[in-house]
C-alpha cells in the first residue's frame, strides 16, 4: 500500500523522507493506512491532517460492559465516550496549554508560533480495523486504539487552531524539533521548484524507465552539488561580481 500510494520516492513522486522521517501534507497524512504503512517500515512520520479528524483523548480507556446472564458472547471493550474532532480536543484543552516556539530564523526575523502537543487515539473505521487486525482478530483485541502525538498551531489572533499534524514521535519530544519537522515542507517545496524549474526535472521526454532513471539521477546529483556549494561556501564567494 505504501509503495502504491507514494508512487516511489522523490519530489514529484510522493512524500519525501527527511532524516529517516516521512513528512507529508494532509492528502497523505489523512489516510490512517498510509501512516500505519510508514510505521511498519520502521520510519517515524510527521504529517498534516484536517481538524475534523476524529480521535479519543490519549488518556481514554475502553471498558467492557457487564455481561447480563450466561447466554451469548461476552461484549468487547469499547470507548464509552464518542470520538471527537481534533479541533474539539485542542479547543477543550484550552489556550493555557499553548507553548511559544521559535523553530527557525527567516529572512525577516524569527519564525515563531504558539503550539500545543498532546496524545490522542485516532478513531474511525480504518483505525479500528487496523488495531483489531494487529491483535489477531476480534477475539484477541482489547479495544485499545494506539496513540499518536498531535501537534496543533493556534495563533494568538485566531479564535481556533489553524493547523494540525500527527506524528509517531513521542509527545515528550522537544517542541522545537516537532515544529521544525512539521514546518519543514516549505524547504521541500522550495527544493521541488528548484529541481523542476532550475534543473529540468520535468523536462524529460523519453519513453523508457532507464532513460527516466538516468535523467532523475543526474538532476538529483546536480541539485545535491548546488546545495552543498550553497551551504559550504561563504557569502563573498557566492556573491555576483
């Protein structure tokens, strides 16, 4: 499933992998099966999701109702409360849990925002099915949905959070590290534009896989060389004459 969804690796093909961690927009992150496939491959992820994604609080525990009589199969544990949207969970937590974070220096100064990090248990048909199958079937499942870490950005001038991410990294990971990974897509998008418009990634007009592979390899090597030059040479050396 992972290979089919991501359609390979690289800029135009699918979600990139940054330092062993997969980052993706909500088009990928919204799919529970995608996140599970990434985790199955031993990779961590930080992916954008929509605020209407349903989940239980991280501290929620399923309980099994008492069995009435001796007839029939015992009832399975389940969450007594209904799953809520990520937006509702963050709003309920309140602004008091927000923490200010500066994640990088931009051209106009520090890039900063207010964020909340909390554990949640994504719910829904796909999440429930995956948890049940992972336990070996209905009879072996204890009803517990796995936790993921939610990162939400809530600007001071907004009445509600504006952006949401789910990650497999633990909730006690340094906030700056979590936010940097969540925000790193700006750098990836910049590299994509450079690959396409500056180095001709999308200029290939051949008809064979081998030709495409050669083209992508050379473009990637050129991009790696230019990036290395940019980060290792001093501004005086790169300045135009």
